[in-house]
C-alpha cells in the first residue's frame, strides 16, 4: 500500500493559526475601543437659520424645498 503525502497539508494549520491570531487581535482592538472614552459632543451646535421658503427641510446643513406633487 502506498502512502500519499501532501507537502502542503501543513499549510492548513498555519492558515488557521494566522486567521485565529487576526480575529483575536481584532477582538482585542474592539475591546480597547469600547473601553475607551466616547466621542465628545459638539459644544456649539450650529442652529439652522430660518428656511428660505415655506415647505421643505434641512438635510446636512442644506435647505431642500418641498417638491411634493412635482412631475419631472
């Protein structure tokens, strides 16, 4: 009976170990982020000025007028 060996058979273990180490490192990084200080709030939020025309709203600091019912 011949025994067949594959030189690359050991690669599976080293690949698994590399992947395990990667995910362990990511988990430790996430834990550090979670335990770290949270984001600081903006102390002076900019109030939105009065809208230029009735109907619409502010999106990301830009005023968009109400175009409901418009075609095109």
